[in-house]
C-alpha cells in the first residue's frame, strides 16, 4: 500500500476472498456490533455471523445427534413413564432466540371455552 503497488480496491478484493475462518474475517466478525448482527439475522444472512462454517456444521451435527438420542430414548421408554423433554438446539450467533410458548391464563381459557361452546367472545 505505502509503495503505491497495491490499490485500496485490490486490498478490498484480497480481503473479501480470504477464507471465512481466516484471522482477518474472524476479527471483522467479532467487531460487528450487536445491532448489525440482529439486522443480519432478520435478513437471513448466517454467513455474516461470528462462527465459521465449520463451527456451524459441528453445531448442526451435535443438534442432530441429540435429536437421534432423544428419539431412541422415547422409543425405548415405557408408555406409562414420563418422556424426557426434546433437546434444545445449540444457539447460533446472529439468530433470534426461540420464542417462549404463551401460557394460557384463566381469562384466555374462559374466552376459549366460550368460543368452543358457540358463545361470542
């Protein structure tokens, strides 16, 4: 750069074509503000997160192994016994956390009961 042989454009192209696991891309991903990560999660751009593709694949394999283990346990559990909860997937950076299931309140149960039995809400 300082000798005039390398332009800013050429430097940008070189950086853009580095492997995603390179130290440069890792430093750039780690410097990304949380607001930008949330925006990228909305757009569905997992390649712009803080994990490399290898780490994403390892997390996917771990999730699937946990799911197979869960199915195996459920298949070999007596029907009278309580089954375990399904496994939670490994949280990925840049992805929204799962939404909690809404709880049914007394007022909501009453409205639902009235709707089922033909009453107006």
